[in-house]
């Protein structure tokens, strides 16, 4: 079953591209992430039929746990995919927080594990481990997290954590699904061993297919089956011409100096996934056509010029975007985490335009 999630812009939103993250400076915020605006987005996502909303983590945005906990009182069914960094808190405390959240929200918590790929950002949290050491720590963290939810005291002794009798007062029911992304050799085994949903950023289908095959094979060695998801932006309109006109406006808003500064920052990221995102638009030169960044039919790499992390968008008519989603789904992707600028309006473009197309195809 294909599942769709939206995004909560807790770092701010705008009518143009809001950049930042992974070393890129923050830019473009026109709508601050106050609770009233985030409530609008959450309620709209729920009304439009999205299962949940992803909330990011980092010093450029509001805390995901606190923000979404407040929004559970403003919504009824919407799930919250809370991103957090294992190195920033104790695994036993994280297990307790998640169990409490799950009870208070009546089962609406999902967890996105962010190991971290940018040295300066990690240092702000007092984390000075190397890239591969962070993934080794995440492996241990998830072992303890899951052990604490088992209903029995859990002991663990590793290189990064030593706990005795890790537990929670009542195991969460249902247990929150664990989401995780990572393109490096250190990331794959962690996903295979622990997570429920492996996430990739929006690369062309052939690259996504190879990544799915890689992680699926690793999971099979662990005797496990996992789901796969993808993180994309969308610019969808009643006609392809209108959608590309919107993408062109987003591109025209970017100053060449701003792009260069963002790319210099992103180049310092240790994230293999970020390097793969940058490679998708490395041939682009400022002043080029919007279609110079179309790296696959309807897949546009313009977002990644100033935004770290997910840097591609599906651009086209509602039918074209639905067709691309169906193509990705045919590779084995079951969960789509989407966003757009501004997030409130773009949620309606997708929810009222693309979702009916997908339901029509499924009928």
C-alpha cells in the first residue's frame, strides 16, 4: 500500500525556495514557524488525506518533539514523523519519551533517525565523533531503544553506551515505526538491522533502484524485510506549462552569489547522500534554463542549489507527477514524503490534483 506524508516547515516557509541545512546558510523565510501557521498545515494535511507529516531536526528549526506534541491537540488522526539525532540524548530517555508520546497521542508517533552528516552542526550538540563512528553509535542506540520497548529490562554494553535494565513503564502500543536514511557503506547495515522504513532522497529511478536492491539484500542477510520510502518536493499544477513556469520563478529568485555560497557550504558536508544530491546539478551554471536542471522527465534538481538534504522536486501536470510517482512505486517504494513552497498551498495542489489521479489509477 502506498502511503503519502507531508512536511512541517519548522524552520520557516516562503513563496520562494527556503534554503539551509547541511552547511548551507538559511534563506528565504517569509512565514515564521509559529504554532498558528504550523497548525494550518497540519490540519490541511490531515484533511487532504496525508498519513503523517515529517518534522525536521537541527538548530535551524524548532524542536520536533515539542512542536509536534503541541500539534497532536490540534489534529485527530494525523501522524507525526519526528526527526531526532541519537547523539543528542540518551537512548533510554528516547525510549521513554517515545512511549509517553505514543500513549498521549493514541498511537500517532513515527520516528526518523538522523545520524548526522555535517560536522559543524553535530558540534553544536557537543558531538565530535567521525562519520562512521556516528553510525556505529546509531547501531547501539537503536539496539537499546528497541530493547527498552520490549517490556523486559534490557542490558547493553558497547563502545558508546553501557546501560543496565533499560526499560519504560509501559511498552508503546503500537511501537513507533523507525525511519532512517543513509547512502554510505556505514549506513546500510544499520538500516538492515534495525529500521522499518529506509528512506532515500529523490534521485533518478535507476539510482534509486540500485539503492533499494543494496539495502534489501543487506536486510535479507539479517532475516528481515523492510519498507522503502522517498523524500521529494513537488511543483504540480493543472498544466505542465504552469508547473514549469512556477519552477522557473523559483529559480529566477536565486542570486548566483547565494547559490555559490550555499554550494560551498554543502561541499563541506560529510554526508554521502548530500554529495549525491550535489552531483545531480553540478553541470548547471547560473543563468541557465529551468530545464537545464531537469535530470529525468519531471525530476528537477533546482531545489538543491540552495537547500541541503532533499534537493529534487517532481514538476509537471497532476497527471505527469502521478505517473512519476507510479514509476517510483514500481521500484518498491511504498512511502512518499513530500513538500513544496509554500507548504500550505502546495499541499492543496498535490492533495486536490495528484491524489485523485493516483486513486483513479488504483481503481
